[in-house]
């Protein structure tokens, strides 16, 4: 098969790495890709948002399957457009992708289909939102309705932080029209777990559960980011919790979308908070998580491409789905200033210590990188993902941080506590 992956980050590098191992694969193309992806696949300088350009390339180059990484093309209807042109694509339709693209839709959907989630109200004017939070207990969570690259959620600890968040979102429009409407919801206490399920629209297979570290700095301090690290599988996610998650969250969501004539095929990602009263959904995403994918795929022993084909053929339960017993820890190396203002273009040193995929227990997936002459330079906020594997979390952590310490570029930083809580798990 000729396969094209859409995207340019660490998630797409991990997908390309895994897909490249499939015996079904003939040629692999990633658009637009990055400097690391160039080492294992052909890259094409086509924007991930240029849906027509991507379809033209797929059509003219006999691409048998397109795999969509980021949420924006899915929310903008890439699956529908490709399908109209007779092109196979792995990812949900625009109507199904609303479960991530609109938090108002998602919250109303969960309420309608009795999927456990935090209590909420929605506001389309800043004055009403501010009046509400002034009378509410803290902490409280304020979210943009639309997509904001993982940064449109604020946990406000007091009225000043709540007002600031509403002003940034609704008046200053820091995230554009994404903040035209906001969701204000109760703050949930517990442990966060990311559950990714591959679904054919009727049934689903749950991948190893993960934990994403959203905050920029150690101790879960600082602003929300797109993710500063990840561990998998999550030690808390036992068979009982798996069954509850499947029966009360994943399957009801799949059936609800199907009932609404929006059948979901692809990766349904449920961000959960495990509370004292059971799991509740913080958010749904319509695609592979980032950096969850970088931590999960190295554990997969089955053929990812084959699993995707079974999902597209409505036969996901027939797919072989095997994972190793190892533990995985992903550490994100970011540009100084991220997730706010940062500079690009710094040469990266230390990558020669290991090729991107050569060592059995250490992998390096590129995110925001570019090739400049003979050098690889930083080209984004999250620049590299270092994944350590081990028989236990202690070994996986040591493997990840041993390599992360060898990689350097000006003003780079990374959290030092990814997985530390589970070192003895």
C-alpha cells in the first residue's frame, strides 16, 4: 500500500515510525513532516490544512490510505472531502469530529446520552460569564468552545484568574473565534487518564491508557501546554476501570454519534478524571493524542496499519491487538518561553548520540524540527519527544532522562518529574 500521513509533529513521527514497520506498506509519505520524519519517510511540502492540495496529491500519486494526525483538518472536513473524491482516509467525519471541535457540542452530547462529566454552563457573552464566576466557588474551569491547540482551558483558582481567562478568551480573542463562546464547568478532583480507543463506528478496542502532563513546569505548575510528557500504561487503569470506561463512556459515545447520523470511525480519545464517584469525561478528542501516541505506539506489538484497515472495514474486533508488558515514558523537550512566546532556529546538539529509532529502549521522535544545511534546528514550541522503555517505570524513566540530558539547544527545557509518581509502580 501507498500511505500518506497528514501532520508535522511528534505524533506523526511516531505514526510514521510504526506504519513503516508494516508488511502491507510499499511507500510512505508525510505531509508536511519534519526533519526526523525525513529520515524514515518521504515528505511533501503541503500544509496539513490544505485539504484540496492533499487530496490532489493522494489522487495523482495513487495513495491507498491517508491517516490524519491533527484535529484541525478533521474538524474542517478532510475525511468528507477525501471520501467524495473516492479516497480512503482514517479519521472521523466533520460532524463526528465536533465531539472535539466544539466543547459546547461535546458537553450537550454527554448530557443527552448520560455520559458522566462535570457540571457546566455555556456563555456567549463575557458579561454573563463574569457575573456567574463572581458568584461561584473556586477553583473553576473555563474553556474555549473551539480548538485552541490544547491551551484553551484554564483552571481559575480565584476571581481574578477567572476574569482574566474570560477576557483573554472572549474579548481579546487570544484564540480567535474559538473563544466566541466559553464553557464554565465544575472543577473535578482525582487522577487524569487518557484513554484512546480505535473504533469502527460500532465497536472499539482500547489502547494502553496513558497520563499526559499538561502543565509547563515541574510539580504541575505553570500554564497549560499541548503536553510536556506522558506515561503508559497507567497503573491505575485496572480491568474494572477498563470495563466501566468501555460500558459507560466509549460505547455510549459511539452509539450516540451513530444515533445522530455522525458515525465515528478512527481514534476516539476520552480524557478522564478518575474521581471518588468513578470516571468522568473532561474532554473528548477525535484523533491520536500528542504526546500520548509517542508513549503508546512503542508498546504496540501488532500491525497498526492492519488495525486501521479492520476499523475502516467495520471489523475492528477481528483485528490482532497485542501490546508488550513494558512501561513507556515520554519526555518533551521544548523551546524556552513555550507555551507563550519563543524563538526558533537554534541548532540541536546530541541527536547523533542515537538515531531516531535504533536503540531498543530509547526512541527520539521529532516534533518542531527542521533541516537547515547539515544541521537540525528547533522549529516549534515542542521540539523533541524522548521515549524511554523499561520493564518497570523506574527503568523507563532512567532511559528517557539519560537521553534527554544529552540533547541540547539554546534555551531548551523539559520537566524533570515525568512519571516520578509511578517510579515504584
